[in-house]
C-alpha cells in the first residue's frame, strides 16, 4: 500500500528511465570533451584505438569480460549476471544511438562545454539513482563491484574505489601507449569519480521520500524480492 502523499512508479519505468539517462549522459560527456566517467573510460579509449567497432559495442564487450571475470571469481553462474550482460547490450546500443543523434552538435567555447558536462553529471547521477531504486539487474560495472564486495567481505566503498582507480589507470596507460594523447580523460573524469556517489545518493533520498516503487511484472517482483548485497 503506497504511503499518503507519495507518487507510485513502476520499477520497470524507473529502470528504463535510468538506462536512457545514463547512456544519454555518457554521450553528452563525450561531446563536452572534458573527461568521460571513469567506468566508461575503458571502452571509450579502446574505441579510439580500434574504431572498427563502435564505442557502444566496445562498452558491452568490456562489460561482458567483467561478467566472465565475476563468474570465475565467485565460481557460479547466476541469472542476475546474464541479465546484467543483456542490459549492457541495450546500454551499448543506446550509447551509439545517442552518439549519432548528438553528432551534429557543435560546441564553441569552454563555457558551453562546462554547462553540458554539468548537465550530464546531474543526469547520470539521476539515472544511477533510478537504476538502484528499481532493484532490477544493474549494469556489469556496478554488479561487479557489489558482488566483489560481498565475496571478499570488503566494504563496497573500498571495492568501488579500487575498481575506479583500476579503470582510470588502465585508460591512461592505454592512451599513452597506443593513442599518444589523453583523449577522453580530463578534469571531468576526476569530478565524476568524486561527485557521482554523493549526487546519486541525493537523488535516492528524494526518490525514497516522494516515490513508492512497485513492480509491474511477476519477473520484476521476483527479482526485487531477492537478496541485496551490502
């Protein structure tokens, strides 16, 4: 029963909204050219060196490697892992669609790029909050960190920090060795790493206060009722 004064939203709507917002925001960050989010930096820099495959394609291929690595670590194949990879494929397709849609956009001056980046930062944090609030399968980036934290008995914050640092280190080294310029890595990458957690938490609090999340489909209900990782 929804609480008085709260808006009722279906988990599926929150999930799709989060998927669209995150993919659109990443495409906006690429356009702003002040630095992409840390998690997406790995497939982005690989796409610069090997452009035969699109950024979106490299995105779900890299996330597929993460899922495979997770299976090797926990030595189990879970339905949530397979669903998470499926979500990453849709995410990759949306990345390419939004990239093509934004292709004609031309930014002149640092002010316009800064405004676009700030807008993308707020949108991606809202998308992450919608994703988490839906309690449906996360993208492999977030799933990997959550499952690794649970498997190793380490804090989520520690695993998230180590994961982000690993992605950032790989991206910088890859760019220096193969691309010879730090394209896609900049002040925006640092700001994303520092602020995304807090901004997502802000949106989650607002959603918790004003929204009652209700699953529409039986599959969603079963997934939502499952255990969550600390």
